[in-house]
C-alpha cells in the first residue's frame, strides 16, 4: 500500500496515525504518543529513554516551541503544517556504526518522498501542479534530504547513555509538508510537499510511511550491514561531484565510504574520509549550501 491522497487534516489525529501504522505494517511506532505542542519531540523521546521506554516508541507533535537541528540551528516548527517526530531506538548494531543511523533515516525519508512524488493517480491530480520531470530526491550527507536542490527534511540523531548499556538512539525527523512560505533566514533554501504539488497528502499517512521505511531500512542494516543503503546513497548523493570544504580539507566530494563518512579528494589526488558534519559547498555553479 502506498500513500493515500486524503484531504489534509489540520490537527494531528492519533487514531488515524495508529490505523495508518497498522495498515502499513510498520515495525516501529509502538507505543505512539501524539502531542499538541512540545519543546522538541527529541526531548520527549529522550525522557522516555531515560525512563526505560520501549524500542520503537514514537513521539509526534503538531508543533514545537524549540525544534532544533544540527549545529545548534533551530527547526521551523509551526502548528498544523509539517511533521515533527522522534523515534526511540535500541538498535543491535556495532557502536561504530551508530553514526550511520542518520543516513539510514535519511534514506527512509527519501523513499517516502519517492512514493509521495511519483506520478500521481488521475484522482489526485485535480488542483495539483505536477512537475514535468521526476523530482530528484537526494541525501545531502550526513542528514539532509533534498528535492530538486532544496531542503525538505532533516534528521537529528541524539544518544542517551544509561549506565554501561549501549546508548539509546533518538532519531528526530522534521519533514516540510504544507508550509509554503519559509522564514527568509532559512538556509539552505527550503521546500515542502505542498510546494512540490502534493498539498493533498495527510500527515498521518506520512508518519506511517516514515515508520514503515525506517523500520525496513533498520532491519536490513542490522541484519546485512550497510551495503544496500550505501548503494542507494550512491545514486542519491547530492554532494557527489561538488567542491566542498570540511574542516581543513578542501576538495571534490567523491562518495560515502563503508563507515558512512564523506570521501573528499583533494587537489593532490588523496582521498580523505571525513566525519565532521560542517560541510560547506564551494562549487557555486552547482548550487551552494
Ligand atoms: C537538521 O536538519 O539539522 C535536523 C532537523 C531535525 C528536526 C527534527 S523535528 C523533530 C525532531 N525534534 C527536534 O527538535 N528536531 C528534530
């Protein structure tokens, strides 16, 4: 089952999310907590982690007072428009692979967007603005999801350590659904499903689609390692072929390695694997961020 076009409900409906999770067969999303307004859904999930909450627990809010992104940035979180959700996960993976969860989540969101932006059935086309060519759904390493060079979603991974156990992982996802006008200071340029012609999708189905694809991606990653995800990342890699600066290293982004690190080839031809997340794009001819 794919995404169903249904009129957007203004308030998030917990019963509809629960039904959509069941309908999609999502392996994550239990227990489900739907809140009107929170500081940050990541904080809700962290509090649950500290209290011993279950793997797969999902926190969704209609709005956030202090939604945050990476690097101390704030995340635009108005009510009634977008998705702000956080999963509490206890994945059974090697600690060294934890940083790759950001990419697993990004790929899951990209798959949801492929579903949402694939050619629409005739019943859904009234009033929508279908684009002439298929949208490019890409991942900008390490945590951004872009469509046609504009950011539509971001992933914020946080860890909660409890004694000597491996840390609990919080996967926070923000997805722009219905916002049409973003604050001008937002960088890089933002987009939303509505701006891409899908103003007919309800947020409840999108929550379930994210839970489904994240659950699928996580189980493949846990059982088989990162190969499948890395192959998909290779074709979705927004940075590939762009000139980037990461810390002291400037060069051409040439891919993502088996540890989920960005590979940058410098002017001397040496390839560096970088973990720092502060990437600036130098090649303005291909767009900047
Ligand atoms: C980024 O692009 O830097 C990451 C943005 C992550 C935003 C989501 S919204 C749900 C969750 N709660 C937060 O405060 N942040 C994440």
